[in-house]
């Protein structure tokens, strides 16, 4: 488990990143209650998007 905390233009954004050895382990994992939103499949949170466009507008909806 790794937590990435961003600074600069991405200040306020943090990721919890977990790599699982298999699909069963991933499916059995319970997300901590302090996690605001799972953005695994959201292309707006991929590194390339963040580098080009900054924090996605949807981020501000998640933190309300």
C-alpha cells in the first residue's frame, strides 16, 4: 500500500495505491472508510491527464 500526496498545481490530491497479486485478493479487499472515491477506472485521474490538465473538475464534487 502506498499513499501519494501531490503538491504544486495538484496540491490537495492524494492517492491510495494498492497492487494485488491476483483478482481474488482485489475483490476481497475492503476500501478504508476514509477513502473518498475509487478512481481506478476514471481516466481523468491518470498521470498523463493530471500532467496536462491538473486536478479534474470531478475532484471538487468528491470532496464536498
